[in-house]
C-alpha cells in the first residue's frame, strides 16, 4: 500500500514522481504534452448542428456551448499550474484587503450571525460547532484552527438536503470566498442505515460553491456527505441535452490540500463551471449511499456535466469506483478541456475513466462536446473489483467517446496473483478519436487479456497512436489493436 488513510496529500507529488524516475523531467513532460495537445486540438472540427425550436426554448434556462479558449500548463520552480492562475492570485490579494476586519468565534457562538454582511475574516477557534447549514456571503474568509481541530457538524435535525457550508446566494451568485482549515461533518449517522443519503440535484454535500466567482478551499477535510465532499457547481444541475450548459456556473475556484472520505457520490466534483484548479488533494473510501447498492458510481475526483477548463494537479485517490472520471450524462454536455498532471490511484476500480454516457454505441448520437483531454504522469496501482459497482471490471484507463486526447506518462502496476479474468486493463474504445498515448509502462497483470486494447466493432475508435510502450509480465498479448481499425499504430513497443 502506497497511501494509507492518514496520508498527507501534500506528499502526493513526491510519491507520483517516484514512478517516473526513468522518464524526462516533469517540466519536459508537461512541455511535450502542451505541444502534442495544441497540435491535436488544432484539428478539431465541430459538427454543423442546427438549432431547432426546442433548443431555442431551452435557451431560456440554459446557455449554448461556446468556443473553448485553450491554455498552457506551466511548470515553475517545481509548481504546476494553468497559465490563468495569476488572475486567481490577484483576486486572492484583493480578498485579503476586502476581508481585513477580523472576527473571532468560539464554539457555542452564533456563527451565522458572525458571517452576516461579509467583508470580514471570521476566525474559528478549535472545537466542534453544531450548525444547520451555514451561508457565506461575498468578500469573506472563514478560517479554522486546522482540519481535525475546527469541526463544523450538521445538527441531528438537519434535513437531508442540507449542506454543511455553502455560499449565500445560489441564484444571484457570490464572489471572493475563502474557506480554510476546517473539517466538515455531514452527520450521516442521523439517517437510517439503509436510507439513500442524498435528496437530489446539487444538495446534500459538505461544501458547495454554486455560482461563485473567485473561490478558494484550502487544507480542509470533509467526512460522510450524503452526496459530495466538495462541489463546484452551477445554481442547479441541468440535463437539457448535449450542447447545452446550465446558467449560473462557478468560475475561478481553487481547491488545494483537501481530503475527503465516506462520500455518497463523489469526493470532489465540478458541474457547468469554468477555470477550476484542484491540487494536492486526497479522496478515499466512499460510502456510495447516494446510489442503489451495487451501482455506486462514486469517484474520488469527477469532472462532470458541462465543466470546462479544469486542471487537476498532484492528487490521489483510493478504493473508489473511479479515481478520476471525466464525463457527462447522456442528456448533458460533456466535460471538456480537462488536464490532469500527476495522479496516484490505488485500488480504485477504474483509475482513469473518460466517457460521455449515451454516446458510445454504434446507434447512439456522436457526442457534440466530448473533447480536449490530457493526462501527464498518471499512476494506477492495482485496480480491483469493488462492491461499490459490482459488475464493473477493473481498468487502469478507459477512453470512450472523447476526441483529441493525449496521455503522456502512464504507469499501471498490477498484482500477478490477482484474477483479472483475461480481460483488458486499459482500453481505447466506443467512438474515441484522435487519441495519442506515449511513455506507457504496465506490469504484473499476468492474468489479464490484453493489457492495452484498442477495441474494434461498429463503434470502434479511430486515429489512435501509441509510442514508447513497455509491458512486463502482462499475459499472452499485452498490446492488442483490432484488425478493423485502419488508423491505429504503435511505435517502439517492448515486452518483457
């Protein structure tokens, strides 16, 4: 085991780096990913989709998909960040000035009253605060004594739909909010043991930013939420169809150094929001209780419906359904322009899972929006079967429906004694197009079928290239490319 429940997420980068001692330096790898991605994305050709009368009606409560502005990933003095982060940093300094007034609060004080009006820093002393959904106004800093020391805990009578903490106005929106050094406890034990833990839409989470511009969550812990530990969201989720996005999304939010466990659905998730930065976080051991037993799509990190321009840097996940899932439901726009730099997944069922549900089968409509993904230095350690989703087969990586995908640096490590039932470990499949993989090393999947498989069939992928792949103790045919795929190639592959 590489990561224990007490793992400190700021150690993620060092752990991930240890798997890439035989690779180019991080700065060189990221620069190469940038180059490969921009070259691929330049060939994107959006479909010619005419708006019908129903689309025009839906525009009353949604917004149409708009062009995506592409950005570079920067590596500087060991730090990795998107090139738009300086705007976040400037607004962080502005928040420090706007919230210069200091208010001290102790357990038992009226915390909601202390927050009212905004324009202040509210410092929470060590202890447990029983709350009934806190609402944070704009221009506010809420600072605890540290995760595990300052605890915000929902009262036993709180409705299932409650958040522990959220911004004040989900409709009009809020801006400039910093939450730091706090544990959020959703008090799951107040529900019956067999009760579904979420109430619907974007409710029932520990911390939700809905329609927030310029938000920060730093060094917090979230335990046992009915839905999500941390949700960067729009006013409401929206399912008006591929090509539509919800109004009231969040923008410019950074979650850093946070942990979460026991989540009913996902650890950290985003919906219909732009310019999101998630770094140095660790999500583990979901309950899956927002789903039907045995069908819990509970991911450590999820970039979901309509999210765009999301960076995930040096995160870790353990014992989830998915380590990182980039996806959308069939009736929503796909998450797009998502960039993963460094992730360690241990004992997740599907370490890295990229898909647009409802757009995979031959007779499904092609996705209008599933595009632009990169993953640099990602690690899958022993993906396993899980009771969370009993029928799901273990995978280190799956790419489905997405176009213009670059995977640069994948390490997948199995257990030679584990029964992978002669099934593949990584798959490029289901209408994926323009997918490039390089610097791939997979080992100890002795009981698997193909360790890396490019699937064929009526819904086969196309334009798949692989370079510098290495397989050790990976069964009879480590790399398999279906014969009916005309545009697929492998260069410099080795087997041991």
